């Protein structure tokens, strides 16, 4: 049976924790609003880019197509680009992305393919390092950036393009969490090299005029598409992270409240039991006289 | 007047979306005007001003820095690498942009990158010149 002082201490510490989780929830809610706006504002550009690319790609075919669309003709070496958060305490956010990446990596390995992993974000790196320490070729740290933006995405895209041009891998897949709502974030895998041409885009039969020429346009457009898709992943991730943190902290606050209630009842009960016991002692002492 | 659907999108936001009569686009091979029924076209853009003429207003002007325009039978879309309302642009913004490109040239690794960035720089300087003259006039 814990003493009254123990119980008081325990209640005080749970209350302190509750204050922290409450504060974290509110911070996450404020950040979520900005992150969500950024993610939603970036969507139209990425979508239009996809449409334009799909229209263009239907025009180029065969061996003349650039390697970023057609691929290298092999899928032996697979690159997984895993985007996660830099901070924890956001529910299953990081682990669900890492799990998706891990399953994919294991499946590819079972097929006898080589897997290379680039981690963006410390948390995913920490999780994947345990199992794939030898496959991780780079860890990109974005901790110093308060708000990820175009510059970050461009740097990552440049890095990947250089590797691709050096023939370090054949296929690249991007892992991130799509922001659906505060309570629903969907871990997603998206193939970025060769570029994924969305199925079912209506084929415009129009034959395009190109200015300057087709090859040159695709040459600038494809790397740019890569940047945009990575940027979109980063922004969706930022919104998902805050959403996940908000709901995780909300339930933590609620759990703390429940615990406080339970402990308080226990505290009051044992206090009353003590008083009753003392009264009995006094009365029976007086009777004995 | 015949109108067509036009969208101007930058990575941060949609700058314009709606029906327009004509759009003047700064393509790399010179300015061109897109009217309804224009032949399908894809062109890359240089630094410059996009002039949008709608039916009711006197026209809107936007600053774009690189990107591409796609014209097809239904819609015209500009994907700008960087886009702003022209009212939000002043010499300070342009100078800041020129400075970023200059630092990036200094940090560029390959000759190809350097050449590409240098082209952007030339375009920006040219645009700044034009912009200042416009303001003076």
C-alpha cells in the first residue's frame, strides 16, 4: 500500500506530464495549420506537372525517350528514398513509413535485387539502421531547417540525379506519408525514377509544337518533376507529422486525465481509511479506560 | 470574344485560374500571344512578365522566372518555377534573386549547371533593366 505522500507525488508528476502533452498538442495544432496549407498549396503544381508530363510522355516513345521516363532497362539496383520526421512523439507516424519501406526492402531482397537506402529524417534512419545498416548509403539531416521548402527538395533531387547518372541505381521509390486528415495519414510508396505516368490520363490526341525542341524541354522538365515530387513528399510529410503528433498528444492528455482521476480516488480512499483507523484507535482507547 | 481556360501555377500557390481572352507569354524564343484555339504547344519560359487579358478587367500582370507553358485544345497552363503578382515585385526582390543565382553559380559543380545558371542570371539582369525602365516611364 503506497503512503499518502507517494500518492501525492505520483498525482503531481502525472499532472506535470499532462501539462506538457497538452502544450505539445496545441503547438502541433498551430503548426499543422501552416503545414497543411503548404501541402495543399503545393498539390495543384505537382498535379499539373504530372498531367503535362503524361501528355508529353505519350508523345515520345521507344528508344528516343529519356532514361528518366524509360528507365535503364533493368531493375537490379533499387533505391529507396525514405522521408520521415526529425522528431518523435508523433504516434505511429515514423514507424509506419519505416515499416512500409522495410517490407519493400525485404521483398526486393527476396527477389535477389540490390537495395540501397537513402534516409531523410533522423527517426526513419534510427529505425532502419537496426536492420539495414549496410544498405543505407546516405542519411540526409533536415533538422536545422524549420520549414522545409523548395531548396531542400532541390538539393535532394540533385543528389539523386547525380547518383542516377553515375549508374548507381536503376529504379527509385519515394516513401512518405500522405496527409488525408488529422487522424488519417497514409504511408505511401511512389516510384519517381523512371517517372510514374498516371494511368487513365486521357490522351490528348493533339500533336504538340515544341519550343525550343522536345528533347530539350523534357531534359529540363524531368529533373524538375523529380524535385516537385520530392517537395510534395516533404510537405505532405510535414503536415502528416503534425497531424499525427496532435492526435497522439491528444490521447496522451486524455490518458493522463484518466490516471489522475484514478489516483485521486485512491488517494482519498486511503486518507479516509487512515482517519477511520485513527478514530477507532482513539475510541477503543477511551473505552478501555 | 472567344475565351479559354487559363491557369498560372507556381510551386507555392495558384496565382490565376479562370477564363481569359488572351495571354502574353515570355517564351525563350520571344514573346508570344496565346488566343483561343491556339495550336497545341509546349514551350519553356524565360524571366519576364505574363500579361493576362480577361473579358472584364484591364488585364493582370505576373512576374515569372523560368518554367513552362502548355497549350492544348481545352486549357492553357503555365507552370512557373517562380511566380509573383507584378505588384509584389520591386528592384529589391530582383536584386535578392540575382544574388541567389550568383551564389549558386559560385557553388555549382558541373560546367553544365554553371552554363544553365548563367543563362538565368543574364535573363534576370535583362529583366531588371526592362523593369526599371518601365517604372521610370
